[in-house]
C-alpha cells in the first residue's frame, strides 16, 4: 500500500488497546499517531517514549507485555 490513513479506521476500534510510538519518529510523525489515538473511543492507553524513533525499546516491550497479560487475566 502506498498510503494508509489510520484516522479512517481508528474510530472503528471497539476493543481495548495499547498504542506505542516514539516522539522522534520521522517515518510516522507523532502528530499522526496522536491524531489517530484521539479518534479511538475504545478503552486505550498510550505509551510514548520521548527518546525513540520508529522502533521499540525493551522498556516499551515490557510494559506492553504486562498490559496484555493483565487484560488476559494472567498478570505476573
């Protein structure tokens, strides 16, 4: 796909979600991520890492894994 506008689909989400992005992402600018996030009406949590770009760091992965395990009822 040459272009994918998440804003067109964000409002359709109905399940809880955790959304992560880097504040210095030049591939998907944070303004785009915030715009899509703000359209989501389902339960949501943002995980923003100021020092990263278009990649995850171990602390993000750890927090996202913990969130998922909690939602599944198997939190450590």
